[in-house]
C-alpha cells in the first residue's frame, strides 16, 4: 500500500453529507475506519461521496444502538489499537484525528 500522508482531520465533505448536494456518486454506510478510508480514496479519485452513520462520532464500530448507554467499563476504550502490531490502523487513526 502506498504511503499516505497524515492529515489532522478529514475534510468536512468526507464525513458530513452535504444538504446542497443531494445526488452523489457513492454513498458509504458507516463512518468506521474502513468507511473513512474508502471515502478518502474515492474523494481523492474525484468522486462525490456521502458517508452515513447512525452514531454522531466517527471512526468506531460501536455495537450499541445510537443513544444507548455504554455497556463497557468507562476505563476500557472500545477502539483500542496496538500500534506495534497494527501500524496501518494506527496511521489511519492519526490521519483522521480519531
């Protein structure tokens, strides 16, 4: 995979649907790392995109329904990453400022 420069935050058009652009080339369901990565690649390739997610936060794959209280211990991060064994994921986390 090519080296991808790290950016502080994805441009708003990557993770927020635009009310002024109802028709897009691609709709991505889920603002997880994979969804954001797909959105980033498609955006760079010139496609218009919209990313839809039930949660207000990006980058996590939280199994709880939107608005439901956490079933996890507050000290446990549901999006824990091992930077030594998952360097590519760690780079995406940095890139999207998650």
